[in-house]
């Protein structure tokens, strides 16, 4: 029998920030906050870790949220430029072949 999956829940940035604030600034521990809010601990630990990086408390090489967004945008642009380049290379080869 296939086990039916729960639908994935989405949380607003404000909600995540409030949960992180409870842990980092409110002196609460993650398991207690998770039980109270009915959240998974792994998600909250990730939110807290990312908030610490954004505050400048991350390890070496850790990317802030803004840096992750910029990297994602640059990768999208890079993919698009590669597609365009490949298209023009193929078009050039096609037209060069036809002139012989």
C-alpha cells in the first residue's frame, strides 16, 4: 500500500522570523518551540542556522540569504546565455553548411 503524503506546508517570512526570534532572542530551545508551534525540528534548525548566517555569525563560506538569491539569479542568467550561445552556434553552422 502506498502511504499518502501530507501536503507540504508553506510558511511566511514573518512567521519564520518570529519562530527564529523565539529561539535566538527569547531564550527558548528548538524542541519546545517546535512542539508549541507543531513544526518539525529539522526545519526550525535550518531557519535558525540561516538567521545566524544572516546576522554574521555563520561559518566560513556560509552564504547569506541575499547572497543565495543573487547566486540563484546569476545561475539562471548563465543558463539563458548558454542557451542563446548554443542556438547561435547551431544557426551559424547550419547557414555555413548551406553556402557550400
